[in-house]
């Protein structure tokens, strides 16, 4: 899969490969993290928008049944009739929601089921509503909702907008650019898969194929493990139900970006399903111990040489490697998923950065897909050396992100065949220090 970005964040343009190992190197504030978050948002949107279609139809059914229920409440006078009516509407809603499935029954079967349930209560309904309720009309409306899906592009757009607001506060287009619209397109070979054009508030979406990646995990910092339960219990843009972020705060409800809660749920709620991988073995050797989440104590635990360390007592570097271990064991790294590491080198000694690079390459060799942003020459060089030795041709791509003199616009170039521009850029501070040191000696 190749994803093309134009006028997104600080980035004027970029063509990014998403298969195997993808490394985006560069200085701070050149759009690397924004790119990672956008890729996360696109994959997650593809992952859930079909479920959102079902949710959309569910809301329509609830609204329709609520309308009839309100009419019923206004007309009822007998307590016994009210209780039986309330029970009818409650049970009918549950049944109707069950009929909204990817493998719907035949339309005639649904009509028969609706008719049967409505008939069981038709006399009561008629006695209250009289001619105000049209039994056939009610059945037709329910069946139409069940079998009429909204345009998938519309639901995709709404889902992507939620991710854009949650992950990037809705700020995708470059603020310094005269062009206010952005575009993101995806291709599989020469086949167009999707296209997103416009602003967050006014998007045009075209869906022409299926994104082969089914899930993504964005890993920002091991510090998040220290507040794991707070994040788990917080709200995101996907369950505010119309509340504004400010209102959520007033109601004492935590609000976090969706990628944070998604990440915490994965490292706390999934039992290990695969432990004996080469990459995980490398991590255990590096840490000289085992890192895991204890669901009873609600704590992350590191066991090393018969000693146990918990929570904040665990070093950040151990936590970062432990995160990778848990995700590997949980099955969150395979040919259908993407792990996105935002500056993996943070909290890691140069020696561990080199070892972590080997872990990453081993994980990709085993079939996983990993995107890394970095400004560490140690990590980047190790990734290049290990990927050249252990990965098939075409399974690793290296990019360099550079900004203009004003720091307003950046470009991302593919440097896979010659990564020297990365090291020339990252070596800049050393050259400056040499000049300062030389000037002091004169």
C-alpha cells in the first residue's frame, strides 16, 4: 500500500509505503508525528466505519420506536396497559436491533417477524391511537431502515472526522499554506483504494477498494502506562454522544485522544496468545526479565532475577521494551496490522537503541508491519543495517523529513537507496559544536 499526502500538517507532499518496515527520519517539528497519526486514523476508520453503519441504522430504529412510544405514553390511561406497552416497545427494540446484521434475513422474513410482533400488541395500540397509527406504515418504516444502508462514503467521512478531531484537534491542513484543503490518497499497486480531499469540516471521500491493513496501534510514550486506568476510564470523541470536550471536563469525565485509549486497552485487556517469537525472545534477553500487566493488581510488573518491580518503580526504557513484548504476545503485530512508534529511541540508551532495532527487524521478518519516526542516528543506522541483512528487498523503506528555512513547510523524500542525507542532517549539531569548540580554542 502506498499513501500519498498533500498539504497535511507541515508536509507539502509525501508518498509513503506501508508494508514491512517504514522509517521516517528527521528533526523535530517536521511533520513526522502528524503523518503517523493520520495513517493511524485512516486505518482505524477503515477498521470501524462498517460497524458505524450498523450503529447509524440502530440509532434510526431507536428514534423511530421512541416516536411511537411517545405517542403511546400520551394516549395511555390504564396502568396495566402502560406496563404491557412499555414491555412491548422495550422488547421490540431489542429484536429490531438484532435484525441489523451483515447477513440480514430475507426482506420477507423480516417483514413477517415485525408483523408478528406488532400484531401481538395491535389491539392495544389501536385502542389508544385509533386511526393515528398505521400498522403497515410502522412495519414498512422498520424494514426500510434495516435494509437501507446510508452511503458508505458518508459514514466513512463521519468516522474519519471523529478521528481527525480526537487525534489532531481537526487541524490537518498546513496553517502556513495558502491552500486550505488537504488530500490523502491510497493505492495498492496501480489500483486506487481511497481518496480523501478537503477540510475536516468539508470532506469529499471516494472509496474504491479495501485497505489491506485492518488495525493500527500508535505508541507515543511509556509514560502512559503510569496512568493506564485513568486513560481506560476516559472519554474519547467516539463516546461523547454530542457532549463537547469542555462539557465532558465540567462533568468530571476525562477526555483523551482515541489512540491513547486504544493503546492502553490493548496492553491491559488482552491475554498472551503467542510468546515464542524471535522478536519477543530478543526483548526478554535485553531486559533480562519478564514484563506484563497484572489484571488483579491493576499494575504493570517487571520480574528480574527473582525480584519484582511494579508501576512507577520500573524504568521507562524497560516499559518501552515491555510494551513491544506485550503487543507481540497479544497478536497485535501481523501482516494485517501496523504498529506506529513515535520516536522509539526516547528513554533508550544508544546500546539499547541498537538492540531495539534488531527487535523491530525481527518482528517485521516474522510478518509484521512497523512504522517508526525517529531522529536518532544510532537507531536509524541499526535499522538500515539489520533490514539490509535480514529483510527481503522491498520490505524496508527509509524517508527523510526536512523543513524550509522558515520552518513552515516540510517535504518527505524516499532515501531508501542512499540514507546518507539522513545522517548529514542529523550530524548538523555535532558540526556546530565543533565550530564552537574550535572558536573557544583560538
